């Protein structure tokens, strides 16, 4: 009766989260108005570039599927390289979206309301990009459903449930489905807002169809909050499980440098680290191009920078722990794997990784740096680069110098592999730019819930309304 | 539910909260309240009960877990046992990731589907409240007048204390959800 699943989330109000003394109507107008405005030349330029990259990727993927995975630079020693690097990279990027939508929701971090919609969309698009790589790596992607344990005419040969690759399939599929549902459920009230804005128009009809007849009934809102809380509670362990399972793809193998128990937390921290960097990148761009400076304020950027410092520290600790464990293990193979990372043929990549992931983010300790959005943008890009190299180094540097020196080999990506990576960036940014144009990038209903009453508005002026609303109305008959 | 209802429109969160609480204390039947966002404290003002959806979620998640555990055991140890690296047929520790994922999948998807079905949400359904700007910046309290005449005017007087923008009688086809669900 008295339980309030979500209510306390709205209690703490200090510095306004949203600048510019917005009213609820202002929020609707600003966010939906951004969809009405003519697309800027910057947007068209970005879309053109993204679609060009997407077409390049589509051509490369068509070619490699018609020819075979032999178009990649893999060899018998380095059997995983560019594709798995990109897979882990994209999945990791997706994790920040779930962090913001689920974990920060449970932690009652209200600043998330300005960025959660875009971050969740980012998750969806990143998981799509990630999924492409294992799909192509199967060699016969049209038989992807063989990963599903379905009754088949091969005697009903079931999948091997002891294999981390099968866990991966279940984890990524679940992650995509739950993220998509979470995103759509969060979107329903905003779709209704657009529907009711200009009745009779084509857009109103489309959004009316998509908004499922949302009325704004509080009886429904009340349950909606429960559903949202449940999804957040399920999404939190889910996001941790997804990268844990991705890390077991490596940790259950006997390759030196992979076979360690630190991998799950190390991978999860790295995923959130890279994802926060990508959220920062996208938000800084969206803020400027979509004129959302009042919604994505320096305070939001500051909070995200703090998360980058935190996760950078965790990643740095993991790098140091790996070296210590290798030293302490007394296993010459393990020791060599790490010597090879720092001093071997890919040492340049290793040091790019350390510089971008551990050293450069330390600049964010300085308030002046966090307030300078150009510098934050550059740091975020560098972290993205560093985290890509982390996966590349873990995978390739470990495989190319395994147990048998006679089997040592080197790896260079082919143009096809590079084109595929470029193609996924094209896919990601094409989807993101289209999302920015057609769907409200700010969670309108959630932002309205964290608005401060404007100073000078009636409830502040009126002497008899100073108390907290909704608790004890003095007018009760 | 159809029939005449009294719709009072407010433009401040505090007003609708106090008006709703006052109407409830006065024993007026609150048909529903329409708000652009989930107003903090409105559930108390309306006297809404707690939801049973957490139980739905728990049971669906439990079903997912049991189904995944049983199926993996049956497929790996009963229907066609295959020796993979000498591991036992019933490799329970290795089955945990898929059990966990299916728990989340069934719990999450199922809860949302149950919610959508309960709320009567479906593509193309229209909103009877579309004209009141309740998805933009207005808050609407919908009560059922006790009868005609003086009762109605006393309701109007009561609600009039909370700065309503308008109070009008309407015939609305409202789909009212029960206090529990």
C-alpha cells in the first residue's frame, strides 16, 4: 500500500539537472522541435560519410561471404584476430548504455535521464555491429540458426552447452532482446507525446500506432514504473554476465595470457570504460548539433568523466595485476606472454593501449580538463582507440607467440577486414544519425520528472504551499 | 468504462497531487489521473496498491531457469550424450550461463508482455485523453460526480481550491485499470 518502487528517485534536488529553467512544455518543444527542424548540413554530411562507410562494409562483407573467410589475414597460428577484436570492441561499447539505463537507475543517479535514451540506442546499434563479426566468422552465415538447439533431422544433434561460444550466443541474443525491449518501453510515453502534439498529421498517425494507445493514466504509470524497475534489476546482472561470458571465450582456453581468472571483472570494467568513452563522444556531438546544451550540461559531462576515471583505474589495475600474476605464477609461458606484449612485435600496440587507457584519462582528474569539452572529446576518442587496441593485443599478441616457437606466426589484417570494420562504423553512425532525426534523443517523460519548479512560479510564491506535495493536504474536506 | 465524468485540468504537479489527495479524502471516486510523467507521490495520493508484477517476473524467471536447466540436462545427458573432452554428461557448472540468460530473458520479456496485456496497450489504440495535453505539460484528474446537482458543485468547489485551469463534464470512454494488477 505505502510502497513506492521508484518514488525516492525524485527526492534529491540540489543543482538543477536541466539548465535554463525549463517547464514541461519547454521540454516537449525543445526535444520534439529538434525533430521538426530541417536537418543541418552537418547532419547530412555525417550521414553521407556514414552511408559511404556502410556501403564499403556491405561490399566487403558480400565479397568475403562469396569467397570465404580466406579473404582474412588469419593463419593457423592466429585463428582469431580482427573479427573477434571488433566483436569484443562493439559489445563493450554497448555496455555503457545498459550501465546508464539500468545500473545508474538502480543507484538513483538522476543525471542519467538526459543521456539514457541515446545511450540505450547506442547499445542496440553496437550489439548489431558486434553480432556481424561472429556471424561472418561462421563461414556459412546462412546456417546461423544451427547455434539454436532446435529439433533437427541430424538425429536432433543438440548444441554443446559446455562451450563458451554457445553461452555467448545465448548471452548476446538475450542482451539484444532485453536492451531493445528496455529501450522501447522507455520510449512509449514519448511516442505518445509526439502523437498528441499535432493530431491528424502523418507523423501523429505513425507515432499513434507505435505508442500503443498510451494515455498517461497514472494507474498505468504506476505499473510502468514497476516494470521499468524490474527490467533495470534484470539488466544489471545481465550486462555483467554478457562480458563475463565474452571473457570466458578466452579464459577457458589454455592460451598463455588468456587462461586467467581475472578476465571476467577485467573485461566488464573495460567494456564499461570503452562504452562511457563512446557515450561521451556521441553526447558531445549530439549536444552541439542538436542544440541540447540545456539538457546535456557540463554537469552530465562531469559525471561521465568521473566514471571514465573510475573504470580507467580498474582497467589499469587489471593490467598491473596480469603482469604480477604472470611474474608470480613461475610459469615461463605465462611470463613470456606478458614479456611479449610489452616488448614483442606488437609492443607498439601495447603501449598505445597503456597510454590511451591508463595515462591519458588521468587528465580528467583536473576540473579544468573536464570542463573543456573539446579536450574531453579528444580524450574520449583516444580511449576508444586504446580499448580497441586492448582487445587486439589480448587476442593477437597472445596467439602469435604461443607454446611452440615453431608455430609462431605474425598477423596483418587484409583490406577486406579493415573495410568490414569501417563498414560497422558506417552502420553504427548511420543508425545513430537516423535515430537522432526521427526519435526523441532525450527521454522526455523522464526529464520532466526531474525538472525543478522554476523560481517565481506559483507554488513557491504561495505561502500555504511550502510543504512537500502529496503528503498531507491541509484541504482534506 | 463510459459515462459522464468530471475532468479537472491542472498545470502544476503540486496542485494535482493535493487535489487528488483531497478528492480521495472527501470520498470522491477517482476514476484516473493523467500525467505527462510518473509523478512522485501520486500513488499515495490515489491510494494505489502495490503491484503484483514482481511476482509475475519472479515466476517467469523461475520458469526460464528450470526450463533451461532441464533442457540442457536432457539434451546433453539423456537424448544424445556426446563426450566432449571427457567432461561429465551432466556438466552443471557449464550449464549455469545459459540458465542465467534464460532466467533474464523469460523474466524480462514475460513481464513486459504481461504489463502490455494488462494495460490494454496495442498498436493503433487511440487515447481518449489526447485533447487534454496530458502527454505534454498538463495534469488531469478524472472523478465520477456523485450524482447531479449539489454534489457536483461541491466537488467543483473542493477541486477549485487547487488552481485548476478548467473543470468540465465529459463523456469519455476510459479503460480503467483496477487498483491491483
